[in-house]
C-alpha cells in the first residue's frame, strides 16, 4: 500500500515540476483542471450527489465562473476577481427568478454555489498571482514542499505513533500525534526552503510564514492513521476538500507572506504581492 502511494506520487512529480517551472498557460491549465475537479467534488459531496443539483444551470455557471476567475487572476492580477464574484452573484440571482417556479430549492443551490466559488477558485487564483510575481516559481515549489511534507509526516507519524484521538466524534482516525508530526514536517521544509532558496526573506516575513504554516497545520492533516473514512457528512466534506484537495486552503494561507500594496493600500491577508514591503510595515 505504501509502495503504491510512493510510486503514484513520484510518477506524477516530473509533470508537476515541468508545469510549475513553465508558468504561463501550462501552469494556468494545471490549476484550472484542479479547480474544476475540486469544485465537482465539492458539489457532489455537499449535495449528496443529487442529480438535480449536479445538473442545475446554477452549478454549471459556477464551473464557468471558476475558469474565468483563474484566467482573470493570471491576466490582470487579483483586481478582477471581486468583479467576477459580484457578476456571478448577479447572474445566478436573475436566474433564480426564472428557475424558482420549477425548482423552489434554487435559493439553496445558489448559496452552495457561491460558497464553493469563494472557497475554491478564489484560493487557487492566488497561485496564479504568486507564480507571476517576483520569485513566484520558488514560492510555488516551497508551497508544494510544505504540503507534501505535512501530509506525509502526518500520515506516517499517525500510522506508527498515533495514540490520542483528535476528535473522535468527527474523525475516529486522526490523532494529535499526526497533527504534530505534520506541523513539524511543515516547519522543517519552510526552514530549509527559506534558508537555501529564499534568503532574501527577513525575520518579519519569516514570522508571518510560521503563522501561516501553523494555522494551516492545525487542521486534521492527512490520513492520520491510514484506516477508514469518516462517517459524518461534515467530515466527508472536510476530508474531500481538506485532505484530498489539500492545496486549496493552503494556497490561501500561503499568500500571507506575499500580501502588500493593492491600489495604494496595505493589504495583509488576501492580496498577493512582493514580500519585502511587509517587513517595512511590521
């Protein structure tokens, strides 16, 4: 089982490295495919694979908005993302007027679609902005290293050393030891990456990076004991988006390091930009 995991992961690694290294359209296609797959899985789980929900025109509008947000972030940065979010809300709102007579649940569908759009493509769009920025390629590789190290460390520590359950009511498999192992794996990769590949990052950015990794790692990282899947609908959704699509929330927290000027204002949590101006204001 472990050998199969390693073979599967390593076989895809050269392709991933090539796409990140190439940047531009190849990298945009990568995150576009990831975004569509993640959103499809989100829709499937949050609706319990309801055919009426999955085939709704509102849901399909969400897929289109997903791709438009990623393209906008790549071409013009983050400025158009908010416009597309508002435009999507207006469009599905107008749709609801015509869809309600035949489907009174359309309001609930719109709520779930908007939540998915904010959570998935907006987070992924930050990857495109970061990749196009200064040292963007190195930051993306560092982000991937953090993800792989955290999940791998959590999996093996939880498998062999996991004793104390993290939250049995939600997940009977994950443990405190696994979460701590994932956090240590994250911090080791951060320290090595910053020391050898991003030495220009100073202590202020390093502290922000630590906080981003810490809050990112306090979730249930990976398959803590490698046994079974969770039973509750809440944790099915959490596992699907948090574990299987682990890069999504991580992309958002990773942007903490690179948030700075946007239209003349200092933004610290959602706008990606060069790291150094943050230090001047810490």
